[in-house]
C-alpha cells in the first residue's frame, strides 16, 4: 500500500519553520510527496525547488495555490490542505505540517499502518515545544490524526489541526513508539513574525490586532536563546537547530 505525503507551506523562511527537516523526516516512508506552496513572498519556493533537486529519485510534485480568503478560525489552511490532499494518488495520505518532524523510530510504525487493512486513519501523540526546549506540559492538543486512508470521506477540521469523518477504525496514538515533534513556536526570534502572518488569515482580528501591536513594538528586539533542558529524546534530524533562538536555514541556495 502506497503512502502520499502532503505538505502545505507558505512563508516558511521568514516565520522560522523547520520545513527542510520536516520534509526530510517523511522521505523514508513516502512513495510520493505533494507540496502546495502558497505564493510566498520570501525564499520558501527557492528552498523547495532546491529540495527537489537533491531528491530526484523520489516522486515530488510542487504546485502553487493562492491563500485568498480569511476565515474565523483559520479554516483557509484546511481548504488549501484539502486541495493538496486531492492531488495525492497513494492509498494513504500522511498530512505533514511545515513545523512538524517525524521521529526516525516512527517510520516502521507508519509503514505497518499502511500495510494493515484494519484502519481508516491513525492518530499520533504530539510533543509541542513552545518558547522552550522541552515538551509543553499543557498543550492545546496532545494527539491528532495525521494519516488517513485516501478513498474515505475524511476531511480536515478547523485550521487543519485534525481530521473528522470516516476515521474509524483508527489506529490509536497509544500504539505509537514516538510522538510527532511540533517546533512551530520554539524559535523566539520568529514568533512575532508568526503573529503578524497569522493575523492575515483570521477574521477574529481583535486577538490578533493585540498580538500585532505587541509584535510591532518588539520585532527588532534581540532575544536570548532559550537554554536546552535535560530532555534528550529529540529526532536526530532536529539536532542541527536545538537550543538556537532562530531557525538556521540550510546552506543550499
């Protein structure tokens, strides 16, 4: 059974998403990769093209999809992602977000799910790293579906944080040997940029106007790196940037 990895990305460079490592972490189980690029106004597309050049042996397709509309809870992300899923051809879809890294110990588990006739979806536990280099103790969600059987009526929920529909039977998160590592808000220097970018796609602007005001007053401030903790179970591919205040772009351009 084949697995399509679906990856949606926009302005990953200026927001400090670990998109390069994120894509790499999915290659060991990907039969194809579908990348939806949102007409970024930074160098994101250049890096995506560089990624393709370095992996000519893997079927990777890239197309651009404009993020036009705002939405109350950021549902535009789900709409763009759903269109990308519709481009996939595999029996299974693994939906990978640009700030998520899959631990190398998860590869066998993901392949096992794809080979099993018993499931329509799979839920995964998450480690969220928010402003410090250890997992958040009280995150917004502790697990979410990231893998679905493609021919079922399963659609993305909210701002693409989860799936709903014909997800049962579902492989439970408790069977996973490792969690998904979510690094989206750990780099202190890019967090204010994320606040500004997110405000562009949400209609509940009162909250984001407050964040934008704060962001504009602090965007030029130098911020110290948050020290690493004694947590030592990071994916190997993430160790290039651990403990840094800003995501270091790969030297590929």
